[in-house]
């Protein structure tokens, strides 16, 4: 059975048995916060449970490296909408130790793309179009600095309400232990 077939079979039972009832909540986060964290598999549940949050407590935005890569990209849009439209009053930026985006070898990623069928000419075409693929794929060298840069990008955004606290954390994906990078209450 394929992954998709397993998903659809499970879902049918999930709905028939009304297991969704355990997850009913409102659209607005009850703890009035939005969390930006990494898509790392180790953080699937740990990223909220280690912080004491349950379903419905906060909005969760996940991407590779918990990184805001563009001030007008989808990650920033999600944070701004979370504040202005969905009832969040605080933002938590949480990177993690041992992140795959830390010191990512972009050359290896590009070689894997080519080996999986991406035409090498595509990289030249994109480069001539002003798209620097290595920069697009680049991760970061220091997770703490990445968290700080993300926080600064939020506070520098012309559409952001600077009275909103933006907290910075780094989590250990093995133990859930948190390290404080920035207390957003002291920044505002």
C-alpha cells in the first residue's frame, strides 16, 4: 500500500470514529501567540509540548530552519496575519540545535538535484534571470544568530507593530531543553 493509500484509509476511520472531536478548537490561538519553528521531524510534537502548549493554543508556522528568508515572503506574511487577523499578540521564533539548515552544503544539494533530473542548464538560466540558486538554498552557520536575525527582520518590517513582543528560543531536539535568545518583553 502506498503512503497516500495509508493516509486515506486511516482518515476514513478517523472521521467515522469521530476522533477529530479531541482536536476541536477555534481559529484564534487561546494563548494568543504564533510560533515560527523548523520543519525538522524531531520537532513535530516536541516544538509545542516542550513549551507547554496544546492544540489550539497557538498558531504554528514551520519551514526549513525556522528562517524568514524574505521580508515579503510567506513566512513573514503568516506572522503578520497571525498578529493582525488571527488574534496573536506575541511571536516566538524558535530555532534548534543540530538543524539540517545549519552549515547546509549547497553544492551537495545542487548535485542531488541534477542527479534527480534537474537539467544543469536550469541553473544557468536562473542565474541569468537574477536568481542566485546557492543563496536561495543557503542555510545558516549559527542557529542563535539566525534567531536574532529573524527577530530583527520582524522588528524592522514596515508593517509590523513594534509593541508586539518577539521572543527568541533555541530548543534541543533530543531533550526539549530551551535556551533563551531574546526576551521579547524586554525589547519593546
